[in-house]
């Protein structure tokens, strides 16, 4: 679980999905539904 202030590693730039939102792929995710985090959640 990610919390405010956590440091995570992202892979490359952001990806744009069909829903029009941008996501970063993150390190350490084992299941596919937890592999991406919304760009708007980053500072």
C-alpha cells in the first residue's frame, strides 16, 4: 500500500490509457491491477 511520503521507483515516462488518464508503472507490483499509479497522485 502506498502512503503519502513514500518513495517509489517508476519505469520510464507516463502511459496514457484508453480512459484518457495518465499513469506511471511502478516497481514491486506483483498483480497487474496494482502495477500503475495515477500521475495526478504525484507531486
